C-alpha cells in the first residue's frame, strides 16, 4: 500500500513539475491587448517597428492596402484572426504568428486628405532557448501574403498564399501557395 501511495505521489509531482516547465509567455497570451503588449515588448530598436505594432485581421485593412481579391481568398481559407500560435520550428516551444500594421508607412488620401497607414506585416516571434527572435514572413514577397497554419504529420507549418504579380507570369494575378519551413535560422520555401 505504501509503495502505491509513493508511486502516485511521485507521478503527481512529476506531472506538475513538467507541465509547469513547458508553459511559455506565448502560451499564456489569449487576447488582442495581451498579444500587442507582448509584441511591443519584443521591440529591440526603432528599426524593427514593433513598438507601435497594431494587430489587424486581413479584412480590417483598407482596400487600397490589401485587395478585395486577397481578402476574399483569406476568408475562403479561413484566415480570420490576427494572431495564431504553433510550433513552427519544431523545437517543442510555442511560437507566435501575427498579422497587422507596424506603422512604418503613411499615405494621404487625395479625397479626404486623411493620413492612413499603408503597411502590412506578417511576422513570427520564435521562442528559442536564447530568447525571442523575430522573422518576417513577407520578406521575399513584395505583396501581401496570407498565412495559414496547417498541420503535416502532426507538425505545424505556415502555408502562404499570394498573388503572382511577376513580369514573367503568363497568368497575371494568379494565386500561388507555398509551405514555409524554418531551417538554418530562417524560412525556406
């Protein structure tokens, strides 16, 4: 009887200890204000434009910034939130994918003379052993990319969809899709 009690007690202590150690700051984020505050706290300089970052869903961007075609495709893909969590580098830690406006670009409307942001950002904050690392999902693409978190064999990946606006394309404004993998400290396609 004593061995059973000790075994159960050791099991409970083990479960409590390991369940606590695997929880990260990103795991605890649940609301838009919490996520925005976390993103801003990761700012290391003015050059990363995180200090004024505002989360936005794709549908919340002005049509002059993100085309109605992209918005329609995002809706069809089920990408309706401004942030997603997943283990995108497969290290057992939760990472944060987020969409929004870093206020790095301002445009003025000719009609209303009103200043509005012309920025779109899709980024990931990786929770690495060495600390948080910021990576831009749109770095290789001029136009907006729609990020969708997918699972392949139980692992998280980011599938990006974007318009092919290259001058070499035979079909203008064709939608392309690629799965991003995180290797060698960056995303590869």
